[in-house]
C-alpha cells in the first residue's frame, strides 16, 4: 500500500473508527449494557440510509419499510428503558452513525479499488492512525480530569486483558469466516446479542423490562430479515459470477476446438 493510498483511503476510515470507539465507550457511562446492545440494532438502518445517500445502495420501498420496523422496535425498547439517559442515547446514536459511515467508506475507498482486507490486515493498517486520532480527545478531555484527581495508576492487567480480548475477537472473526461462511458469522452475531443482554441482566444486574424485550424482539426480527436479504443477494451474485466464468470457459474451449479444426483442414489441403 502506497503512502498516497494510505492517506486518501485508510486515514478517513481510521478517523471514523476512532470517533465510533470514543462515543460508543462514552455511552457506557450513562446507559446499561443491555440497552446499548438494543440501540446497536439501528446499525442496518444507518448503513442502508448512508449507503443510499452515497449511492452505494438502491432505494427500495420494501427495504425502507424494514428499516422503519427496526427503528420502531428500538423506539419501543427505549420507551421501556428504566435507566434512560438522553446524553447516553445521543452518544450511542452518534457512534452508530460514525460506524455506518466507516463501513460505507470502506466500500467506496477500498473495495471499489479492488483492495480486500481481512480483519487482521485491517487492524495492521487502521490501528496506528486510530490510536493517533484517539490521543487527541484523551489529551484535551480525559487527561485534565486525571490530573485533577491527583495520582492516577492505570490497571495494566485490566488494560492488557481488554486489549488481548479485542485482538482475539478479530482473530476469531477472521477464522470463523474463513472456515465457515458469512451466514455462520451472522447467526453467531445474533446469538451474541442475546447473550450480552442475558449477561447484563443476570451478572451485572441491569434492569431489563418486558417492554425492552418486546421492542428489541421487533428490531431483532427486522435485523434478521435484513441479513437474510443481504445474504440471498450475495449468493445470487456469486452464482451469477460462477455462471459467467463457466460461459467464458465454454467459449474458450469452443474457440480452441474451432481453431484446431481449422488447422487440421489446412493441413489436409
């Protein structure tokens, strides 16, 4: 990867990734783990809307109705939230918007140029610039608060295990997609969402109301349908690509046979 390509393509993605991490982690100060997970169900809505805005997605009324059903489910879950905090919701929604923009920019700046990066390679390129961008809010926002407190001793064990878990997660995603398929990854993501909500309710003792679960259930069905439609479109695209390759191979074989027959005719003449 050339320096020009890195600056033009990777730096904007790293900036958006750092903003997504900063706002998303800040939301945990104000909201419960379970409710944040429910708000993350808006990700397909944000990705589709920004994709339509950047002309990477085609506007369809059926898709928009699905997006509205997801939004309605999240709104119901928010209505039933016991620890609703407007600042936390604003932070999490901003994080979803930045993350969705990052995903769309990956398609525009990298995929459209034929550059395909797996999770490990993406970390190799994006992590350094993401760290550089995150240093800025740390210096101007968090460092003065730490100095005001007095002595600050970071828990290296907590930071170290957190970093190790984050790296292990990216490695697991890479191995899972490589050994199975994107469908398995989506199913695993759905299971992960429900496990996080169950964990926050049983272990952290977050309050999860029936209205929460009802609203998230509606959003969950919408997200599941969205993933199903995307996977069916991906399978159809792969099948069309294989058919085109088969037609191309058949054409080349016919051309070779015709040329061989012409040479044989010429030799007989």
